[in-house]
């Protein structure tokens, strides 16, 4: 086999992981919720936009929003960690994050 015929190392590693166990033996929670994760990223951009608008206006609302943004992220991190330790699936964690993002979108959209 020539050097240029060899697949890149990440491809080889991925194939090795995929071939470790047959698909029917893999637990359901091992599959990652790609669509929900993509939607979470897309929905998060709207929250980022709304927060930046609020921060650019300045004042007490901006200060409160900055503090809230940090505390929400810390709270969500601990919630996700506790859920994982309790046996939650990746899909349920992503769904919960999407709930938080939707609540922030509603709150920030009200002027």
C-alpha cells in the first residue's frame, strides 16, 4: 500500500471505534443526538445575539444580564453533571439545554 493510499489517522481511529462492537450490541445512549445538538447550536446563536444587544445598551440591565449569563452556565454545568451521574442519556442532556436556551430566548425577546 502506498503512502497516499493510507487513510488519515482520524479516519483510522474512527473506524476502529465503530468496529469495536456490532451496532446491535451498542447501547442506545451511545449514539449521540446530532440533530438536537445542531439545533441547540443554532438556537444558542439567537440568545447570543439578544444578549449582545442587551449588553451594548449598557446600564443596570446589562450588568444584571452579564451576571445572570455566568451563573446560568455554572448552574447548567452542575445540572448536566448530576444528570449524567444519575444515568441520563446524552439526548436528554441536550434536550434540557435546549429548554434553557428557549427560556432565555423568551425572556430576552421581551422588551
